[in-house]
C-alpha cells in the first residue's frame, strides 16, 4: 500500500476527559489530544500545512472513528493496524468523510463541515504542526 491510498477507519474507544480527548487504537496504544476542545459552529477551516485529524463519536461518546486528512507520511499498513483511517482529498475538491461530515481542500487548507441532521454523535477536529496543536469541537449553529 502506498502513502496516497485511502484507508477505511475502524471503530475505536474514545474517552472525553476534562484535560482532553483520548483515543484507543486497535493495537491497545492510545493517543491523547491535549486541551478541552473549543467550540466552533458548523465548520472549521485549518491553516495551510496543518495535520488534520477528524474524530466522529457515536451517540454514547465512548466509541468513534478517527480519520487523518491528507496524511502522506503514515504507511497504510500502520493505519490499518491501529484502526485510524485516511482520506486523500485533492485541492479544489470535497469529499464525504463520514455520513454528515464533509472535507474540502482549497489552497492547502482543509475545511471540515458537519450536517447535524445526519450526525448523531460529536465531531472533533485536531489541528497540528511543529508549532503546536489545537482541538476544536464542531457544534450546531446557535449552540455556542
């Protein structure tokens, strides 16, 4: 598998804690996204060159799917072992990531939009680069 293949995500364990969000990979390891996610209504747009990870939980908020957007550094077999998905979205296009969650890419920026009539759980977007990380929860308009 190449570094440009889409990889379907598996359902992973999720813990929404007071200090951040923990996701348990299929291989038993965990990733911790630090900080309480800030609420953003409807959609979120990354800065250019950010690593974008999208977590969509189920209605229990204890399970979810985690997908990397345009990750070109992680081998597909490693993603498959951990249960993390990957989607490659070309510049100027949009793609459905999960029912009710779409991603679009323009000028190296990723926009994650959510249709809350379709999504039963919560949607988190984690934005990272060498300078830092940001945690966002996309919420319905008017709920902030």
